[in-house]
């Protein structure tokens, strides 16, 4: 230090000034850096205190001490709000939905309802998260293995939407506890159960008590997402579980009126997952519960999630009475469309002497399935159907073609072109047809403008 002082004293005034300025700058910079570091340490300490207080608050909340929860702005439902409107979004938020079964299908259905804004949910499942279920569960992680599925979902759901009123029930649904588990006047119930007897109990209870329900059929061994659809249980085909459910429900005089999510994909080479050799003799011991299956179909993780999201979407649109929502059953009946097309050509040629039909088989299928839902405009579902030009004074096109039974079509053909259809068929029939055709025309204009 003495040597530095001597060296400094030997310098001229300009050099002394320069050295003094440099030293002052270094001192100032050091002070600023030190102050910033001190501020960082204080902020870090403050966050740790907040985290500690939050942890303590959560602990206190678990012992029924009220803790203030700040509701986040629900930006995640802006899409729903734009499509549904403010009133319908509020209606959706106030809805009460029960999901029975919290596996691959049920967990995704519940998650998407939560993200759509539904605040009142009840989840019912007796089972725990397993390693084999991680490929299809909506929220479960490796840390959740061994935890009840509904508790796992409750923990994750509270982080997504703290305002959600989630009722997690670790219980196995059956006919004996149905009154309790389905209490509270739910607006909709989702059946995501994979046991046939329990599934039948749930559907029967909902049917008998006038509760809205949608049931998931089998997602196991399926791989083609384009085959997933929603339809009435009476319209299902190719699904072994749906076939079994239909057979059981028929014993209780339930043949239709139950919407389901299912796949038209035909199971082929996929088989049940095998048990290890040393477990075969005690196979029943490895079932989750007595009478439950101990071997299961392998599941491609994406398919149950699509089932669940399709179900959630259906529930959202049903709860908000979304206009124009009519799930279209894909019946894979190309033969029927071909026959309808040929009959239409013959009818047009005979009645109007036309040589060229302005529509093709795909147009016929669209008119039959999507505009008229495969039903006669006069009498509803019939066995033998036909497509008919409604107003004989107008050309054949999408807006002038209706579905009738073959006998109704024959009588319609016999009418003169100047007959008053309102007087002949009645005002209600004509108003219904006109309204449906105007809806279709409006939809076409919207899509044409969008494209």
C-alpha cells in the first residue's frame, strides 16, 4: 500500500486525476453490482417466504381452515365463449356433470369439461393409477402410480382451475349405492366404466330416473380415429361391447335412447394381454375386484383420449343446446346409398323425363343422413326409404329433396304438380321441411363465404 502511495505521489496532476477517476468508477460499479445482488437475495428470500406461507395455507386448508383462493381470469375458455356466447358459457360453467370411471376415457372427458369451464364435477372410481395406465391417462404421471385415480385428478385439476368444485369419490359404482353417487340433480352423467355389469347398472339407473347419460363403448384394440362416432346405442355396429350392452339392455326393454361413443372399426388380430404362466391358475386373484376381468385388451393411448374428448364435446353441445348439432351415425351402408341413387334416377326419368341427375351417390348419402337423418319427413324411421323431389314445380337439388318411405314416395308421385302441399300434408309438416331446408341453405352460405 505504501509503495502504491509513493508511486501515486510521483505522478503529475493530469495522471493523478485520471487514476482518481478510474478508481472512483470501479468503486461505483462495485457498489451498484453489490446493491443489485443484495436486491436479488431479498427477492429470493421473499419468494421462499411466500412459498412457505402458501404451503402452510394448503396444509391448513386440508384441515378445514378456510383459505382465500384468488380466482384466475378464465382466459382458457375464450374459445368456448366466442362459439357459444356469454349466456351459454355461463350456463356451461354452472352445469353439474358426473363422470363414472376415471381411466383413459373418463379422465380425458373430465379434463376437457374442466378446460371448457365446467366448475361442478364429481369423479367416481375405485381404482388406482398403475404403470400400464400411464399411456392413456389424461393427467397421471409416474409419481401418481399407486394413488387413487380420482385423487390424482383432483390434485391436478385444482392447479388448472382453482375455482372448480371437484367431488372426488373413491368408490365402485353399483345398483346399491347409485342413489348416493348420482345424487345432486346432475345435468349430465358420463359412463366411462369398463365392466359390463356395472355399466348396465348405471345405464339402467339413468334411463329409469330420466338422467341424461352418454356411455363409452370399447376403445381397446382400436387404432383408426376416423371410425370414432357418437350415435344411439341402437345404431351401433361392429363393436363387441356395444353388441353385449344392447343384448343386456333389451332384457329391461331399453332398445334406444342411450347415446354412446363407439368405433365402427372391426377388431381383428389384436388379442387379450396374456397373464404370466405362474398366474394362470389364480387368474381371478389378479382381477381388480371379484368378477372383474383379470386380462384386458391392449389399448393404443391416443384412442381413449379421443373417445373422452368426443364425449366431452357432446356433453358441452347438449348442455348448451348448440344449434344444428345432430351426431351423424356412419353406418357404412354404401349399398343403401347406391340403391337410393338408382331409384332416384328412375323416378326422375319417369316423372319428369330427365336424362341426367344433378347429384351423385355422395350427394344422396349426404341428403339422406345429414339433412334428414335417415328418417321420413312424414312418419320418421321406416324400413324401406326413398328420395323424392318435394316441390314438383322446382328443379331437383339439395334444397328440394326429401326422404320418404317407398309407399309414401309412390303416393307423392301420384300428386299433381299444382297440388297445395300445405293442405295435403298439413302446415306442421311443411313448416318443418321449410325450416330444415333453410337451415341447410344458411349453413352452405356460411361455408361458401368462409372458403
